[in-house]
C-alpha cells in the first residue's frame, strides 16, 4: 500500500507560487505603467545597487537564467539604460552598469515600488512581513545548500523569470 500524498493545499511549491503571484499582482501593474517587465526591473534594481557587475553575478543576484538575462540586457542596452564595457582588470570580462537614463528609470520607479511595499505592509502587517522575510531566509539557508547557482540552468521546465 502506498502512502497518500499530503493534501494539495499543503503542496509547498504551489503555496510558494501562490504567494509569489499574490505579491507580483501588486507590482506588475505599476511596472507596466513604467513600461517595464518584472525581469527588466529586477535587472535595473540589481544594477542600481552596484557600481559595476559582471553578467554571471547579475544573473545570480537577479535570479534570472543566463539566456533570459542575455535577452533582457540586449533590450536594456538598446534602450540606453545599461552599458557594457570591458573590465579594467580583466579584458576578457565585461562589466555592466546603469547609464544615467537607467538611473533615472530606477529613481522614477523606486517610489512607486515602495508604495506597493507599503500597501502590502498595511494589508499583511509590518511585523508579519518582517517575520516572513526571516522565515524565507531561514528556509532558503536550510534547503538551498545543494542548489545550483541561481543564474545557472536549473533543469527542464524550471524558470523563475
């Protein structure tokens, strides 16, 4: 006799996806108003925190697969929001930075993003949101040790972008 599966409502991957979708439902309309996809915003947001970063580290920090990041970077470079230049210490590598126009986009979207966070805090509770961040960090730390690097291929059909 085989053991029955847990109740479908307690399927952890589905619950995490539902939570992600609930959160992103708050951000997507705002990003659309700015003409951005969530993936483009993640790249801009990540680059805003760094003076310069290589594509591998950008993929890791923005949780994007390398092929997706390549496509997004091509678009953002064409739009004049991101600049790629050779690394001064290693000419085989290139580094990415936000252009002044990219920084302007970041500064324009930032306050609207913070309003989304404020709405979430109001509805969910500031303390609960902080506890959720802590729980998610502990969860990832406990289970994420054997995962491939975020920017690397995670296997067939596994995408977070």
